[in-house]
C-alpha cells in the first residue's frame, strides 16, 4: 500500500471527495509543490528553446518529475490516496 507514513508525518490532508491529496498541512508539503512548479518552469524553458532532441528530453523529464511528485504526495498524504465520498474519518 502507498500510505506507509504515520499520521504525524503527513504533509498533505486527504481530499474529502474523490481520489488524491488535498492542501498541504505543513511547510514540507508547500516546499514539494513549489519545487514541482519550479521544475515544470525549467522543463518548459527547455521545451520552448529546444528542437527535436531537447523537446523529447523535456517530455521525458516532465513524466519523471510528475511521477515522482505524485509518488511522494501519495506516500505523504494522511490516510493515503483512496476514493473518498465525503465522510469525515
């Protein structure tokens, strides 16, 4: 299961409805989001300035960075990522 973190070490609150993470609970969560946005900005510059090979590298980097962000967010969400119907836990 992806949620192997205890409740005290959670960086993100769970969403009330749907699947995934909600807002960050502490500075580590906000730092992860800021790092992700900065990485996407750099990848966007590489994509805009590049040609064939650079654009392919930018796309691969985008997939890797997004996958890593989602994995960390899933592991650091209180209760893990699962479908929720709005009930409070």
